[in-house]
C-alpha cells in the first residue's frame, strides 16, 4: 500500500502571486495571438503560461510504501513526481514534533512580508532518535497524533515521545 502525503508548495506566497500574474499574462498573450496572428506573441504567451503554472502548482510531498518499507521525498508537478526511494528498515520508532516555520520577503521599497506557520511534523526515528526521516506535516496536533498512530500500527513500530540519547 502506497500513501501520498502532499506537503507544502515549493514557492512561498509572494512567488505564488507572481505565478498567478504570469498565468493571467500568458492567457492574455495567447488570446491576443488568436486576434493578431503573430507567432512571437504566441510563443511568449505559452512560455509565460508554462512558467506561471510551474510556480503555482509545483509542490513537495512524500510517497510512503508500507509493503516494501520505503519512502520517497519528491518534488512534483501534477502526476510527475521526481525523487529517490530510501529504506525505512533502520527506523523503529515514530514521533510527532512541533515546529515553527517562517517565510520572509522584501519588496523593492524595503517593506517586509512574512508568513508564519505552526506545524506538527511526523518523523520516523532510529534507535537513538538522532536520525529522523520526515513523513508529513499537519496543522493541528490531534490529526498528527492520529496519523502517527495509524502509521505505527501499519508498520508495527512504537509511537514515542522524541527523546534523543
């Protein structure tokens, strides 16, 4: 059984706004090509549209194959998922850790834009808890604990509190 845990988008909010603008500009330029019939406008419109789609829809994720005991962290665009498989056999515990994420951007005028998120991340842990293997993120502790317990039951490992030795 393979579960796909889709994580956050690659680009922060500031770039998503630029991506949406590029998509709209690409649609406009490609539409203008139908009216004017110039090849350069069509090429630039399609290229702009593709760059905008990549910025807006590219995201990170994790594929977890419980049957073969392996995990794949990927960067994906729609159904294309690029990454390499790692084994989970050295990990005998699972835990949930609390993290604070912050994304900061600056405009040309020096105005600062920031985005803060509290996340609860599920990790597989080795025997000493020094090696961690990220699985997925949640916005609330209750759902993170439920998913961690579900994974622990499926993999037959112990759900523990993070305590490095």
